[in-house]
């Protein structure tokens, strides 16, 4: 392809951005943007050396891993966990809006706290495609993306480890209780990990093989990271930092010219994808919660003040100290999720064995690099993990926030694999000194016991979370499942009697009607009933009214007098939420 294709592709990309800035999203902008992308892909493909052939078994491994982990991510996903996060209902609601909304700007911002619209648009369309936007199908969708992440992670690990150990690392990631339990919720958080591992796998492969197209696509996917869950935005800055360190420590193997070329090509892909949403965010008016960086990065006063209030400290310094100490120990403490999505009391972000093996692997790789025995892959993993780990302690508030920390898990899994490989080698040497014929068996046995222990620990931790929901119920989850089991009764309507003062039904948030509507058929949810009006409430049966037990003690007698054939049922096992059911 002629060399003029490169400036043409870049000019088309620049023109698409200028059109977006001046006139907004439209067919002309999209046509220019697609033309730029296609031109640049064809150009870099024509200038790239033929890609090395992948052995057939390498192609089989990712789908085989996904199939092996499918039961853990998809089985009984509607029932377990019982708990339904308020974020699940919010994300389903926004996805439902965008599935029905025409002419959406995919590069712009959504109505949900000014977050990028592209993911909600895709989430809504995919949800409708697989059966509808409800708890079951949206949890299945999120779980499927978790499985895709496991398969994609192998492509990254295979560039850092031999085949068997790359499979081991992918299994460690898949077995992480935080990853697979959050993936069993109707969320969007694992999209950050999926795009992170795809982008880094493409960028690393492109750098090692001097492959321009892979580098460009890696930068493009890193730009796409700006449209999914916010922590994924760390991908490209971390990569640029790695290139700088690589140029200093491995100059003989990677000349400066090669590193600069890779950086510029990746940046071209990144800017083409990320610039529109960055512009849209720069034009958005500030409202609380609409600019994540201002309320997340501790360089801003808003984020420091939020951190102080989040941990109930009287001073900003006290809040900062807790964030730093809890962030630095996030892989070894038992502090609950400060994102309040996956609250599993008594357990930390990773299991205790992972927390130990992680630092064994980090220490082993660090010593190898100090002794000049390490390779660029080890530098890449160590550099990326250290930057993310320290950032979550010193730069980002609400530590430890489990959904944000998910992007560290691929590197945690890598270092656990490195530590297991190192320790298995030591076990083999010890066995060889004692009984040489047992050396190889001892090594294999150690690896088997390690993966079995990791599986047992993580499954036990996850089961504690499931049992908590089964034993104590959940306000959103238990209420929603009650509606699902009764919504097919002809003419049935559901009401909720609550306020935000004395008779609060949900512990967090006040979008009562929206949380009920997601579990019911169209037109089944009635207007919210003010508690003071409950005594005089009248409606045509059949209907059900949800309320707190404390409100029932005030209004129950009058309701039973008005509807003597009605029955009261506990929505939650502890009886704190009840439903007054009037049959036809």
C-alpha cells in the first residue's frame, strides 16, 4: 500500500474529530471515522511482517478454559447470589433505556452519571438479543464476559509463561472469588479486565514481533477501554510507562527507535478511539458523580473530602492514612469491599494463599531483574502490577474497592503462577536429593495441591457470600424474586409503601419504583404509597403492598379490616420486609 495511506488515514481521523467537535455525532462523522480506521488498519497490515503461525493447540486452549469454567460463572446465576446490588438495577434500567432509544451517540455520554454511552448501548442490545433485559439474562451476559476474560487472559499469559504455566495462571484468575462472584452479578465491571488483557496482549505481541498492525490494534483497544468500566483507563498510561522503563533497562534488545515507533503507532490507535469521549466529557457540566476522576483521584480536593467521609474520619489526613494503609495491604487484609458491591464479611479481596504466593512471585521476579537475569516480559508484569498497586493506595480513594481492583487480578494470577513454578522447582530439587525417582512426581504433586487449595479456598469464600444471602435474604433481591414468582397472576399489581425518613424500604438509594419495575411486567407497578396514606389505601384486587415490618405494626390493623381475606408474608427471613397480599 502506498506510503500516502498513512497521512490520509490520520487526516480522515482528524477530520472526524473536528466534525464531532463542531456539529456533533452524525453519519458524516461516523463515515470519516470508519474510513480512517479501515485505512490505517490496511496500511499497518501491509507494512507488517507475516505473523508467526500459531500451533493448533494454542487456538484450542482459550475456548477449552472458557468451557471448563462455564459452570462456575453461569450455573444457577439467577438464584445465587440472592443479593442484588443497587448498581445491578441501575445498570439494567439504563441498558433498557438505550436498547429502546434510536440514534444514540456511541461516542458520547449517557444519562447514567455522564458515563460513556457505548457500553450501555451494547449492553442493552446484547441483553435483548439473548432474551431480554432482566436479572437472569443480564447476569448471564456479565458471566459470559467473565469467561471471555479468562480465554483472553491466556493470550497474555502465553507471552509471559510456557504453555502449561499460562494455563495455570488463567485458572488462578478464573478461580478468584472476587472475579467470578462479581461476574455473577448483572454488572459491567469485568469489561475493564477483558479489554485490559486484550489491549496489553496485542501491544506486547506487537512490540516483541515488531508487528505494526498488532500495535495499532492494541492502542485502539486501549482507547476502547475509555468506554467501559472506568479503571480500564489505566491500560494505556501504564503501557507508556512500561515503554519508558523498557527503553532504559533493555536498550540493547529494544532500541529507542523501535520503542518510539511502537509508542507512536499505539498512540494513533488510542487517540482515534478515545478522543471523542474525552471531548464529550470535557464539555459536560459538572454535577456530583458525573466526573469520576474528580471524585476518585486524590489529587482533587473533592476526592480527598469524599475519602474522609467514606471512612468516617474527622480529618482529610485521617481519611488519606486509611486509604494508604488499606490500599497497600489490599491483598492480605480482610477489609470488606468499599465499593459496597461484593460485601463478604470476614474475607478479603483475595484468599490467604494467593496473598502469600503473590509476594513470593513479586520478590522472585524483582530479584531476577536486579541481577539482570529477567526478561522484558517479567519487567512488563512487575512494572504494571506495582504501578496499579501503588495507585490504588496513594492516588485513588475508597481502598480497597473490589470492582476497581479487578484490573490487578491478571497480574496477581501471573505472580502466583511464577511463585508456584519457583516453589515447585525447589520441591523437585529436595525430592531429588532424597529419592531421585520421586523428583518429578513431587513437583507435579505440589502444583496439583496448590491449584486444589486455591480452588477450595475461593469456592469456600464465595459460598459464604451465597449462604449469607440464602440465610438473611436481601431487600432488592428477595423483593424482586417475589415479584417474579407472582407477576403472571392476571391483573396483579404491586405497590410499595415507604419514605426516606422513618419507613425506608431499601437501605441505599430511593429509586423504589424502578427497582420493582425491572422484575415485573409492563404496567404492573403502581405508584409509591406514602406511609401516612396507607391506612386509607384502596385498590382493586389482586395486588400486593411491600413495606417494612415497622410500618406494618402501624397500618396493619386497618389494612386487615379493609381486606379481611388478605395475608401477610415475610419477604426476608428476618421479617424486616413484609408483603401484604390481597388475592382476587
